[in-house]
C-alpha cells in the first residue's frame, strides 16, 4: 500500500527570486504537513521538489497557521524520495533581512492581488464597487387606458416606441466574505413614443437600497440574485406640435427583484446579465416592468 506522507518543513533560505523549504518530519497518517516558520507561504502556493532522477513533485500548501503550515504530497509519483532534509522550492519570494529577522513579505493590502494571481478568485476583491447597466423593458402601467393608448400609437405608421431601462450611480460595499454586496443605485425605465407630431415619454425612477448575492467564488462571479427597495416617482414629458410640457408624480414605493449570471472580463471588471421585475406604486397607481439588463461592475 502506498504510504501517504505529511511533511513538516521549515524555512531554509530566501532570496529575491526563490525560497527553499527543508523537510523536517514525515507523517504517514495523512497528507497534512506541518511547516515551521512558513514565511511568505499562502494557501494555494505550489512548492516543487526534484529528485536525483530529475522527477518532480508539485505539492500545494493546503493550510497555513502562525507557526505551521500543511503540504499535500499524496499525488506525487516520487513520494518515496521525499525524505527529511530534502528541499522544496518556491519560485517567487522576498529577500531575508539581516539580523535573523522575519523574511520580507508583501503588506496585507497585496493579498487580493496574490489571490487573483493564484486564480483562487476570478477577479480581485475590492473595497467598493460601482455598477452601471443598460437594457430593454416591457412596461405595464396598470391602467388599460394608458396601455391601450401606447399600444395603439405604436401600431401606427411612422411612430417608433422605445422601451429601455438603465442602472446608474450604483455604488456598493462588500460583505459576507466578498460574496455579497450592498449599496445604493438608481434604476430608470423609459417608455417613449416618437413620430412626426413629436415625442411623448414616461420615465419611472427608483432610488433604492440594493443587495446582490453571488453564488460563485466572489463578487461578480457566477449566478446571483438581486433585491432593491426604495422610493419611486414618474415623470411625463410631452413635446408635440400641439402641446408641450412636463408633469411629475408624487413619491411612492418601488421594489425590484430578480437574478442573472456574472463573469469576469478582467482583473477588476465584471459583466452581469440579469432579468428583473420592477413594481412601482404611487398613491393608487401601479406600474410593473420586466427588464433584461446588461451591466458592468467595476
């Protein structure tokens, strides 16, 4: 039976280009390895051992404590050659200062860049985010007269109807180990009729507290759901040959809910595609819209 080794290794030397770690103890009860003075090691780092026959073992660090760490060598074909005293190499490290002090290491602020470089997260975990989006809407005003009027006008030759939605001024802060973000955003639905006689537009605004939760590795990765709640109002703008003016509604309550899928487009850029339903109530008037939105999270 092949014995699974767990190794206790200690920091041996460090240079500005590589670091070496010496095996100090073997354990045949598992793959976990205790490491004395792990220095700059992080979970996910890969250490390499090359035996006398030039056969290599690439082992990952699976746990790091204050004074110890764990190294997994169970998959290595040359595991029998991994004995006390052999050296594992790490490709990049930091110089050892004089006087026996602890090795130099990146300040904690660099941890997010290192996690991204090691591909443990698709994008960097940031201290805040901004979201902007654009898409298309299907609007129901909750009033047959208004719906029928817009539908009839849309069917007429020479008249174009445009129904869009926008997410603007979205600012968020991370919680829950960078899988959830919450903040504030303005969601706008615009419904416009444009023809030879002029333009009639209805804008519905939702000034909301907004919450996103992502089911992937971090914010901006994988499936997500979104919930917004806040204050809403509507604005009517008429610019026709016979009439021109604006009219604003009172303030009401608005809700938005839905979800979608997100993926990384770079170290600090994410693309979100979402399908949302928005409900707005102002006094006795209700409006409902379904929105398909493409957004960018920075």
